[in-house]
């Protein structure tokens, strides 16, 4: 199931329904102000910002029909918005108020997060926005919204566009490996593009050679590898990383304080992780890393779990 943020839209008339001067009592279109209230799902609060109690910056790309019912649209432009902080449904306010055209023309909008920053670059002329994946920041977008003064759109859902990987480290002979000091992911295609109006929303890889980088598993302290016997339950994940969807596998570089034979020497081990059919958008995949007595690391796909937030994870130290 895709994790989502549910945004309920309420359209408030800016004035009463007008009547024509010629005695025609038919209703005329009136300009309406789009007002949004948003609820942040429990599964997304920590990932999408510094905390749901704080104001959250989102963005909507907008395109207006040039002539009523023509199906022809003008240029895209970007509408910044802020969701007020707090529990439950809170207002989402556009920095510049947004209106439906008075003549009944349709508008098209698509929301996305994050709104701006060094990792976000919108190109309204091309009708797209590009993001740089850093392993930490969630990337989300809504479906394509269509509405006018007569039939306004009412709801939208923000979908996760990355995949999440949870890493569980353990050993039967932990003293030979010591502690994990760092885990990096090799060859991550960090430049990803969202094209407006594509339904359902998805990211396209537009990485150049310089955009293919090593991404570190974020917020992971140095921790001793837990020793777990075969019949014992696995520990909680020690590292979580957000990555573009991969059709195959990723390779990890794992740095430990010992070499797997008990020698006190910093050691970097490389290991491939994968899932049959590839890692999936909006899913969280649990991968176990067994540090063996033979100085090797064996990987196993444990299963698909609920999307986990960085702020909700207790890292064993």
C-alpha cells in the first residue's frame, strides 16, 4: 500500500452567485479562492520535514486553460504554499492566493515536496522539476488535479516516489567484527525528474556521469554489531536510507573496526543487496546483513515493512 498524505480541499466562494442584468436568472460563474486543509499521515511526519508540529513548505505547479473547454493550456508556473504546524487537519495557505478563472476555464495543478532548496530545481518552461537524492530527504508528489469554478477539485494524495531500505546488522560471532562505523551505497543515480501531468506521478532518472555518486546511510552512529543466536529474533534496523527505485540491486560499502577475524584494523567490505523484481516505489524493504565467522557478510531480503521515519527509530548504541 502506498503511504500517503491526505489533503482535503475546500473551495470558498469569493462572492455570491451573480445574476445577469438582462433579467436572466441563470447562475453566472464566479471567481473562487482555493483553500486547503491538510492532514499529515502518521507514517510520513518525520520524513517530510523537521517535524509535523512545524510549518511545512510544499509547492504546486499550475497551468491554466487558454480558452474555456478548449483543452489547450498555457505555461506552467509554480505556487508556493505552507501547511500550518499542528496535529490533525491544518490549513495549507498559498503564498500568493490562487483562484479559479471567472470565465470557467479549467486549471491543472500538481503538488510536490520538497518545495525548494539546493536539491530542487523547477523548470516551468519544460514542465518539470528535478531533485537531487541525498538518502535522507523524502520526495513526494500528488496526482494530476483538474478543476474550474463549476467543478473544483477537492482532494489530493501525496505519494512517496522513492524506495526505503532498512538495514539490520547482526552476527553469530560479533567480537570478530567489532563495530560498524559507516555504511555507504555505491552508484546511486542522484538526479531524478518529476514531469508535471504524468499520472501516476513517478521519477525519471536524468543523472549524468557526475550525478552517479556514493550516498551514505544517514544519521547512523557507530554501533557494536549485536550478537544474535540462530533462534533469536533479529534486532531493529540500525540504518535507513531513501533511494531511487532500482530495477536490480545496490552495492554497499560497510566499514567495521575489525576485519572479521578479530584483528583491530578498519575494514571495508562490499556486498550487494537486492530484491526479486527490484526495489519498489513507496515500499520499505528490510535487508538483513549477517556478519559471518568466515569474514563474509551474507544478505537476506526479510520482507516489505511499514514505511519507517528516521525520527522514530531508536538506534542501538
